[in-house]
């Protein structure tokens, strides 16, 4: 859990766009892993930036990230962890609901590599949402690809598109993917619901993380009012219901018909077309580091 170059860059951009972080909660005690030589350009023009760089230790163990959050306007940093071994402010297992005293009390909640290690993800993400005041911001930097064995989970972009919706009291802001190595590219992700298909990522040598920003716009009552459903399945269910109601079938193209009926009647043919599709996608994407449809992942940096 920590703040590397990519996370530092994105947090500074968030601060410049939205202003001071305010009262901040972190999942786990965050460590600051960004080196002095990497910070000069990131902190250029930021009040207190030079002093922050000068105070970083020249060698030895990396410092806590609390002072970095303070630089970005955090008035207090409260860390939540299942153990006190890293000096967490609050010892709490995120697999279970939060005590009432911590709910609706933070302006900013940051997950920098914890959610993928918590088995009961639905409760853990609900806790993150409950920590926030209305108007507060949740940010996660979380594994998406090539992290097998790192934690319990690697996350799909669609999970966050469906979860942080108005029905759940949230507005989804920046939704990005980035290559973890220093100087790796950033990509803006498109909602699969808008593309009407899955936003898949083909094999790439880089480790890919997601960067998700979501603002709480309304209070929540009880259970999440909307439990996420994957958009392509939801569209198929809606189409099926429309057909049962006697409306004109929506499966007009050969591809749609094959997808809907082919797996039942011609699974071998469906598998053949999928293999042809994947080979074509891979060939057309060889020149890009992130091998996927450019409509799904648009490089921005």
C-alpha cells in the first residue's frame, strides 16, 4: 500500500481540480514511495512543495504518506487497518460494517491497494461509501491486469461504472487505467454500457491498475439501492423482455443473432468466430502498449 509516481501525479491533479482534500481516511497506513528526483516537476508551483521535498529522507525506509496528504490539504489523516502493526489510527476489519461513529465523517477516502486483499468486497466498498460525507470523494488505485496472486481479486472497470451510479448516491468522475512502470501510459476508459459491449483487455506485458474517482452526491439509506448488474447481460434481459411483450426483436444483425442464439445451437461456430475476432484484435493492436479497442481505452498521457 503506497503512493508511487503514478498515484502522486493523479492525486496532485485531483487537488488542483477540486481543492483541499479535507478530513481524509485511508485504507491501510499508506507509505510514500515516490523519490525526490521524480517530484520536482509534479510539485512545481504547489505551495509547500519545495519544503515537502526537502523534508523527505535521503535514505532509509520510505516515510508515511500522511504528510503528502497534508500537503494536498488534508486536515487530518485517519488510517483503517485490520492490524495495528503499521500504526493504523483505527483497527477495524473491513469485512464487517463500520462502527456508527465513523460514518458520514470524511471528505476524502483513499484506497491505495487494500480492497483487493479483503474477501468481503461488497461490505468493504460499502464501508468506503459510508465513510464519506455527502460531497466527499472516494479514490481507488487498484489492480486490474497481470496481478494474479497479488490479492484475492483483480477488478474489472465495469464494476465501478455500475457501482458508483446516481441510484447509489454517487457520480463517477475520472475512470482511468495506467501501466504501472515509471512513465507508463494512461488511458481513459469508456463505459461498456455506452459501447454496448464488454471493455476487455487483451494480453499485455505491463501491469495495469485502475484509477477511479467518485463523488458522493446523496446520502444512502440501508442496503445499496442498486446492486450492480453487468451491462451486456442487463441489455440482453431487457431485449428478451421486450420480445416477450410482443415488440419487434432487437437482434437484427448477424453478430447479435449469433451471440444470442449461437451458443445454444452452434457453440463450435461461435467459438470459431471468437478466435478469429481475438486474433484480428491482437494484430491490429500490436503497435500499442495496451492491447484493446481504442474506443474502450483512449490514451491520454
